[in-house]
C-alpha cells in the first residue's frame, strides 16, 4: 500500500502501539538534540573562546558565552600571528593536493573501469590493499624517498612538492571514482568507440561531463584532508615561514595569548565550512551515486 510506513527496525504494527509511539516522540527529539550538540558544540566553544578575554578563559573555561565580547581578538590574531601568511601557505598546499588527487583518481579510475587492461585486476587489488596499511607505518620510508628521489637522487624536502606528490597516491579516491565510472552505461563507451573515439576523447567528452557529482565528492575529500593535515607537513616542511596554519598554530600557541590562538582556530575552520555549504548539493548527490551512504 502507498500509505504504509517505510521499513525499518520498528514495524508498522509496533508504531501503532501507544507506548512505542510516545517513546519515539520523546527519544527522537532528544537524539537529534544530542547529535546537534555533538556537532555544533566544538564550533560554538571555539567561537566563544575566540571572543573571550584570556583571563576569563583561564578562570571560567566552561562559561557558555563571554561576559565581555571582544571582536577585536580576531583582528589582533590576524595581525600579530600573521594568520594571512599561514593561510596562504595552507591554500597553496591544498590546491596542489586537490589537483594531484583529482588527477590520479580520475585517470586511474578511468583506466581500471573503462579501458580495463589485462593487468587491471591486479592493479585494482594492489590499490585496495594499500587501504589496510596504516599511514604512519610508511612515514619513514616516504620521508627517505622525499629526501632522495629515485633515479634523479634529488630532494624535494621543505617544498610544496613534498606534500603534493604523496597526496596524489590516495587509494580511496581512486576506488570511489572507479565505482562511479562502473555505474555509467557501457553502451555510451561502445557507441563512442564505434564512432572512432579514442581513449582521450572518451575521457573528456563522454566520462567527465557525466562525473560532476563524484568530482565534487573527491574534491571535498581532498580539500578537507589537505586542510587538516598536520603530521606530514610538519615532517617535510621544516621552515617556519613555509608551514601551513595547522602546523604553525601549535608552535605559535607557546608564546601567543590563548584567545588569539583560539581565534586563529576559528579563522582556520571558516574556509572549509563555507566550501561545504556552497557545494553541499553536489556532494550529497555524489555520495548517493557512490553508495557510501548507509
């Protein structure tokens, strides 16, 4: 019947029982409120800390809102901590990581899903196997490769390339991109090949125009992971003037006032938050196409 409730943990018959119905009416708002507090609580605390005097943060850290809102903390932190310089460093690293992750994910998934070479199955399983290796276990080996590049013997340490190139080897992005390409009708590929389309034309004129949702998802994942990355940039970028904000803030916290450090944290979370709000429709569509929900 069209008016039946969708299937779930609780059946339709149980939902009609008064005790179950009232329990759901009470628990659902409480659960929604708990999720909202868990998600928005840290952001609201950061806003409160950024606008509070340092002495009040030390004396009453659990206060819900500052007694004296100091909007000048944001301008003071921007000026005295040179946040603009470190945000620029972060932007450079994020753009490069986004480009290389998207480049590797699209071309790698296109080769595995559309071109399907004979050895594609072995490459797919090799890429899948890297997801089971913790990233921290390969830090030493990766750092040695960055210091002494194969064949050339050069070094890209203390340069953005040391962050950009390793970021491109992101197996998860390749796999979800391949899953999306697999869902596209192969009749389009076959019809284009009959018309004489080669791999390059097939990629740019057939696959990519239909891949807007998954490109949005991979772009968001790449930007978010690069924006919050701390350990690897701290290892390979030793110059303080070249470090991103995620690495510079803990170092600046040793000498700066607490409210200025929290103001820097607030300014650092605004760009990715705005990015998600602007592209959330494409991101949700892409997640639905890849089957990541649920």
